[in-house]
C-alpha cells in the first residue's frame, strides 16, 4: 500500500509541477527545506570528489534505492556503502545544474544535469580524463529528526567521451 501511495505521489509531483511551484507559492518553510537539501547535496558532492564513502552513504535514507543504467537496483545503505567504497577509489570531479527543486511537506524532488570527470591512470600510460554527462532525478524525504535524506536516486548516463 505504501508503494502505491508513493508511486501516485511521485506521479502527481512529476505531472503537475505548477501545483507546487518553486517561485509562485514558495513559503518560508519550503525555502528552508530547499536550502537544507542544497546543503546536503553540496556535502554529497564534496564527499564524492574526496572519496568519502561514509558521508555519501549517510546522506541516503536507510531504505534508499539507487537506480543506475544497466545495473540491478542498489537497495539500502549496506549495498550503497559497498558501491561507494568501490567508486571512491577513483579521483573524480563533479559539476551539476539543478533545473527544478520542488518541496511538498516531507517530500521533495530535484531534476537536472551533471557532468562527472573521472581521472583514470593505467600502467604505462598517461593519466586520462573521461567525462560522463548525465541527467538525474532524485527524491528526498525529511527524516523524523528533520534531516533531508535521498530516498530514491536515478541517473541516465549519456555516452562518455575523452577530455584532453
């Protein structure tokens, strides 16, 4: 039943963004939530760029689900931590542009674009930069303590290309 309610809520949010407009009907509570989510995401970027798997994992809700292309869903913090431990072995830089952030009660969603540059080193070869462009949507949930956590996270990765 919770799953059905969540799907209906997500569909409503995605289909009717004008109902929860960021600029027309924004309340001080919504503005505070947006700032808190932005601060949490800045922590995420800093942790990702600095190889901090523990902080990355902490920003996700305990029952979070991460959906990546051509991969099984990563469910819960234990699986997320295993993934982040692997990902954090590589030096990356991350830039992003949030196109929309909508908050309604204890829920929020964001969508936008990002670019991840991976610094690859291979034996006997010069360092190589690989840039991956992606589109993302994530759903945030305010925890009982008032902290915003990523509840669902999904990305669509475009074709990577080499950067000189």
